[in-house]
């Protein structure tokens, strides 16, 4: 189990930005995809402050192996749920149709 700090908390076996419903996995992926702290805060203002975003990023940078392991576990869980609850064929078709007509 990863440590926590004032910016990251554990609830129901998952990690969150403290005081929010925003998962650490979401924020870590945003940061790893190159989003700036300012754009992350703009996208998730319920974090509360830009300083808290920097605190979460510091946490991610201080625990890279643990965060990466957590992200992989979250992805595994997501794939497991997706496999147990497949989309009906008509929804898959509508999704693929919407993606193919999306302007690029």
C-alpha cells in the first residue's frame, strides 16, 4: 500500500485527491500525458486549489513505482469489469459510428 499525505487519501481501497471524488489514477494519467498543473486544475476545480494540484503531482513524483503499480491494477480492474459487462451490439455499433463521423 502506498503512503498518503495531506493531498492524497484512501477510500474504499482506492486513492483520491483529498476531499474529492477525483481518483489519483485520473490525475496521474493527466499529468503523465503532459497536462500542466494549471490545466489539470482548470479541468478539475473541485480539487480546491492549484497548490493542491502541485501537492498531488509531488506525491506522484515521489512514489513513481507505487503509483505505476496502482495505475496498472486500476486498468486490470477496469478490463475485468468491461469483460464481465460487455456493451450490447447496438451500442458498440453506435459508438463506432459516432467515432467514424467525429471531425478530426
